């Protein structure tokens, strides 16, 4: 077999501003796609194999990632032993910023191009393939990461009984700061721990999910209007509710408090929690970045338009 032309696919990371976990149970949430994420390069090859890197530094590929990729490729009737694949991630892995959905979307878009599919079949198969891959990583994904991975700004998201309700949100530019506070357990573990708590305390969790959903709705309105103090206040309330679900941690709580003390209008964990990142509504308060550097890597994003890591 000769090596074919290499194709490229892209997928994007995300920040969940309101509503993680409750979104799995049909409540509304708000997220924003990042302009960074994953770039996948694929070609048919006699010398098959696949590699993943983060900003060009090699990452190891575990069995779960192998399973996710082979399920994803099977949707396109492709096998990893006939392809040469490389994925480079520009967002940290396992930090709640949507690296698995970004990688799956990049690979699926590349696979669709390799198969020369028309736009409408490509769209359907990319959706199905990313869903298959996300099910391996997340257990019971709401689909919010998958939606964000396809790109484009802020949006509100709700998983209905038989349809997704997605609404793009026009939000004025604002500076957000993300700090990677601790390594995070797999998302599937955190989703499973909330599911186990729900089995025990169904009524109280229903009311926590309802409260988170209502915060997300009010948060979407505040974001649209650029009412940043209100956004921050709602983020703080969302964080208290996430802590009551057992998905925060002492380190995440401390980092949120430090960000607020340094002038952030609000702060909460973002993603599945248990570790990972916090998100702070920082605006012009650059002291937030400084104080968060003591907790881990810090990224500053002017959303929806630009982002910088430092
Ligand atoms: C993970 O980024 C967000 C969760 O709500 C899981 C999901 O929505 O699939 C924790």
C-alpha cells in the first residue's frame, strides 16, 4: 500500500461556565468553545501507528484512548492498523477543558475527509463517531463537550428527552482565567459518583440539579447583557451547589477563594471536578492570574475571541 495524502481535522476545547453535572440530568448549562483544542493528521499507510502530543511533547496513549479511537474509526469503516495518525493537543489533557471531545472531533473530521464523504453524511457520521468515543471516556455524556468541540463561541445547552436544545449566545468580550489546580480523576468516575449519590438521595439531588439549572438560565441572560458582577455571583452559587454534589475538593475551593480575594467577580470549578481546573471571572484584575500561579498552570482567555497560556 502506498502512503496517501495526509488529511487534517480540527476539534476545540471548552469551558463550562454554568451547569456541569446537572446537564447530564437534562438541566440547562452554558459553555464556550475555545479556539484551541486538537489537530489530527491522518493518512493510509504501510507503516501504521498513532501518536498523541501536547504542544509537540509526546503523550502516552492508554487502553481507554485506544478503545475510543478504534470505536470512532469503525464508524467510518476504518481501522487503526491501516492508518498513520497523529494528534496534537493545545489544551491540557484530563483537566476539564474537553480534550477528549476535541481529539475525537479532530479525528472524526479527518476520517470523514479521508473517506471523501459529502457534507451531510460527514456531519452525521462525525456526530455518531464522537458520541461513540465520548461514551468510552465519559460513561454517560450529556453531549455538551461534543457540541463545544465543533467550535463557535458561547452557547446554552440542554439535553431534552429526544432532542438537544442548543442556542448560540452573543456575549461581549471578557477576560476569564483558568487555573489547573490538581490532576483530575476520569470524568466517567465523577459522573458515576454523582449518579451513586443520586441513587441514595434522589429528592435532594433533584433540587440541587434544579437550582443549578436555574442558575444556568439566569447566567445565560447575565452573560448576554455583560452583567459581570451578576455572572460572578451566580458562578459562586454554582460552586456551592457543585461542592454539595461532592465534586469539588479542598484545593479547588481554596483556589476559588484565592481568586475572589484577588478581585475575581466569581469563581467555580469547570468540567467534571474532583481536581482539574477552576474558572475565574477576572476582567481587568490581573492579580487573579498572579495568585492562581501558586496553584498550577494558568491560562487567560478573552472570550469569545482570544486566548493565551502562561
Ligand atoms: C464534563 O465536561 C461535564 C459533565 O457535565 C459531564 C457531561 O456533561 O457529559 C461533568
